[in-house]
C-alpha cells in the first residue's frame, strides 16, 4: 500500500493493492478525509467513529476502481498514486509497469506502459517491467528548465533504429563507460 498527502486539501491518497478482497483480487485508489469538520480545526476522527455507508467508510472522499471489471485493475505490489494540480490522479500499477491518469469521474485520459528493461527496450502486449513509482511533472517544472522536451519518437522505435539500446547502455554512458560517439545502441 502506498499513501500520499494531497497538498492543501488535508486529505491523502492510498493505493490499496487488493490482495485480500472476499470477491476476488482488484486494486483501488482511495482519497481519504481524516478530519472531523474543517481541516483548519485540526481534529481527526478515528475510522471506527466516522461510520460507513454501504460498507464504505464515510472518510472516503473519492475512489477509483476500473469500471470495466474490478479485476482489470490489479497490481499486487509496488504501486502508487499522485494527485495532479488539475484534480486528476496519476496511478502507477507497478507490478505491470502501467501508468495512467484518471479524472475525478474515473475517465482514463492518458496511459503509458513502461517498455524499458535492463536488457533493452521491447514492445509489450499488456504489461511491462515492474516499476516502483511514477511522478508526472508539468513541462514548466523547475527541474526541466532549459531541457529539450521535443518528442523524439517512441522508445521502441528508437531502440529498433539502434538509437537507444536500453538502460544498461544508458547507465554506462552516465558513468563514463560508453564511447563518446555511442548513441546507446547495442553493439
């Protein structure tokens, strides 16, 4: 399970992996309001005192579970979530290397499957290498200032052209072990 505070709201997000449900295995992202009244009063309410409705805690302010079928969204470990400034939520189903962004209404508006592995870049058919966590940064983030953010193509296409062979080559290049003319392709 992963938890993240939502800045300004006083709520927090939880990625609940979902390995112990009575009706199968499925993951859920919850937004929890831990307060009894306004956040500014700073009074927390214990979960048992908050009560529930239809088996769901009254502290749940929002939740995401796949609308197709609960089992279509399941990651047994290493997953997380992040609330974006626009109110959307970025979710990392880490077991499968799947990242996606959903609106408050649960609509998926962006999706990406990680094709990068230590052995190289590969095309995938539904799942990629496991990924612990993902953070999405806006193009105006200070860490990206002065960097070329022009799309260069899909990683799978760059790897096929020999322009990016994988993380092993990238690590060697960063550590000074790569050839100066090496573009990261496999030899």
